C-alpha cells in the first residue's frame, strides 16, 4: 500500500497540472467507494495537498446539487479525498476517459481536452468529497497523528505519543497515531536504522528520539527516490519509484544484515509481516 513517500510523489506531480482546472464532467464505477468522484463536476481544483497517506484535492465552486453525500456548501470549499489503496493510480490522458479499461474506477474531464483517471485493479482505493478540513467521516484520517516534519513534533512529544499505547512499537507506528504516513515498509526500515526490535512495547526518551530521526531519514529518502515500487505502485507519469533498491530491512528475510551480516528474520506482528535483524535489533 502506498505510504507517505509514494503519496507525496504523486501529490508533487499532480499539483502543477491540476491547480486552477475546472471539472467539466466526471464519472465512476458503481461502487459507493468511487461514486463520490461524480460530485466534483463543476468544481475547480486547487493546489493538491497531502495528509499522511491521503491526497487532498481542494475543490471550489461546487453547487448544492452536487452534494450527493450530504456535503453542504461552505465558505471554505470542499476537498476530494483520495486514498490509493493497494493498487490505485492517478494519471492523465488526452481526450476522453478510457472506459474500455476494466480497472477504471473514476475519471474527471478537465478543460484543455484532458482527463484525470483513477485506475485501481483490486478496488481497495476510496474517494470522498468533504467540507474542507472536516475529516470526521474518515476515521483514520481524522485521528492521524502529526506529520513527520511538523515543527510541533518534538522528540518529547513523539515519546509521549508512543507511550499512550502498550502495543508493540511496530503496531504503534502502523496505527498512524504517533506519526502520520508510516506503513510496513518504512516502519521496518526506520526500526532497523534505530536498532529497535519491532516487538518491544516501551521506549525511553533517548530511543524515541533515535527512532524519530530514523523515520524522518527513511521517509525523506523515499521521497527523493520517487517512492518504493515492489509490484503495483506507479507515479502519475506511470513510472516506478527506485527506493526499493535502497531497502535495508523490508523484504530481506533470509539474507545477511547489511550492518552485521547476521541472517535477517521475519514474523507476523499483529498480522503484518515484519523483518528485522536478530543481532542488531535485540529485545
């Protein structure tokens, strides 16, 4: 599933191409997960933003008649919230949407004879139109913790947020509560860099500080490398990321640790496959 670096890569590519463009027409798959796409008709996109793993596409000028899901008009406007799921991809096409594509889930016809398409093979993606800034109908987004580079996310606050749960450190990171945007790949990478066993349930302030630094490091590297493509992820241009070539832990079970040469191991932690070094990351 795309994590913060993949979604941020998509956001950066979408922003200059969507800003100020009006939606002339739209359509979607019949699933309720995708029908909110139709509510964007008549609206004008603003500058794309991101929160955690979600894309936030501002929409201005929506009429009351387009508020099909009960969204009321507001002075602040609306947002099309996009969750890519496991296989979702946004991309542009000249002319009309390719409705012969069996995986086309939503589309927005834009001025300039161009269409934005949302293609999703496994249909785990989701779309929603909400009042700008009101994410109460999207629990994971509504409860998301601070962004990794939020100035208010100090080492002390991060330690405090981690201390609010007694679950394993890996599970805490995936919950999105102490920090937004981290998934399985970047959690494994950061824990390896910080030499923290993914099964520990408590961290002291010093270890929390090291983990926060490691998270920021791996997320920044992921963005710089255009994201991690293991199988499905593609950016707006249809290109793969390259961060998969830089992974130190994720997916390396049975191979030597890059740091100490011990054989990396993996196991299920709260139903998520997790990889770590038994030598460098002892409990």
